[in-house]
């Protein structure tokens, strides 16, 4: 496995691979790899000749009061995991190379970035879209693999790729969870034992919404109200938002219909966690993922 630290050396390496017609599958990450990341890497391994992973804690997507400094960076462990998964190369750029002196070009995916997580994290998705665009230019993959766990991010990147004609296929993979339902996240490392228990309230609220929809509930305000009541029982949990939105434009929907996304962000103690599920409802057939 190669560890490549600069765009210039990566370009050289890729030129040879591309000349030999190799397909490249790419998994961008911020490191602190867990089974969720590994599921993306495994999918990329199945579908491509070359698997690329980037590890970069992107300063541009963190707000001034957020956890950029403390974000976990267990690099030797991450590299060992990548090696075990037979990753071909890890791109490990230096922040000063990614954001050189005078850096001033950003990408804003308007209309999708200001809502949901974007409301409490202004500028976050501008940082995400910019770094993903840069990484796509540098790694030049055929396919990029993203997790449904970050549903809004996935919608935004798909839109950016479409709007800017970036020649890459975007694949969204399902959220990996612990058996108890907790969505895997690098930020779970911040939770103590009690908070881990409290954090189950996110997936429980989603499970409640699914049950309500399966038993005929359609009014999204009422579904959100029930989720809110469930979460509010946990003293340690502070709701940032709960929303039911259209999966394409992320606009709130009043009644459950078509493709909908139920997304929420909740602070457990000091740790902000997100989760979601995507469902499809039509009068002919109803499908609510388990
Ligand atoms: P991050 O390192 O948090 O930026 O995540 C890198 C990629 O892994 C993103 O596409 C995430 O959506 C994805 N990811 C994070 N957690 C999970 C999970 N539990 N299951 C599947 N994919 C995930």
C-alpha cells in the first residue's frame, strides 16, 4: 500500500494506472476509521481495480467552536486497517498544501447547504463540497463511495457532481450500526458509557417513526412530535433538529409521500450526533426500510 502525501506525486502515480486502464474507487474520510468506513472500502474493493482512501481532517468544514483540534487522529491504526483491506493507496495531504496561502475558491451548493445540519453548522457544507471537489480533481476516481449516514452530505455531493459535470459515479452505501442500533461514527469515541446508552435514543426515535408510518401515520408534524417526546425523556439529550424532508431537494414535507428522509441531530452531553433513514411511500406500495 502506498501512502501519498502530495497531489504532484499522486498525479504521477495515477498517470501510469490510468494508462493501463485501471478503474479507481475512492473513499474520502477524516480518519478514525470504523466498520462504517470499512464497508465503503470493501465495496470499492469489489468493484474496482484500484482502491483509494483519503484521510484528511478538513479544517474548512469545522466551525470556530467545533472539535477540529480534538477530532481523533489515530493515524497508525488507520493505515493498518487500510493495509488489511488491501487499499492500494492512501492520500494523506497536508493542510498547508490543500489550503495554500491565499486560497480563495470555494464551492457552495445553494439551497441544499443551509438547511438541516447547515443551520447549526453554517459554512460546514461549503467546506465539505470544496474539499470533495478538490479530492475528486486530485484522485480522479471512476466511483466515489459515500455513506448514507451523512445523508445531507450525500445529496449535496451528488448535486455538485451533476451541476459541475464531474466525471465520477457517486455510490451511497447504507449506514452501518452497532447491534443496538447506534450508527457508527468517529464521534462516538467522545461518548462515555452512560452517554453511549443515551445515544441510542436517536435510532430509537427513527424506529418509532417507522412504526408510526407503518401503522398509518402520514402527518409529519405529528410524527416529529412523537420523536421529540421520546428524545426529551433523556435529560442528557438536546435536540438540534428533527426533520422529514424530500430526499432530492431537502425541503420539509407535510405528509409522508414519495421518497422521504427522516433526519435528526441530537447533542448527547457535548457530542453532536446525527442519524437518518430514507423511506419510500406510494399509495400502491409502501416500503419502509427495516
Ligand atoms: P467521515 O470520516 O466521518 O468524514 O466519513 C467518511 C465517509 O464514511 C462518509 O461518506 C460517511 O458518510 C461514511 N460513514 C461514516 N459513518 C458511516 C456508517 N456508520 N456507515 C456507513 N458509512 C459511514
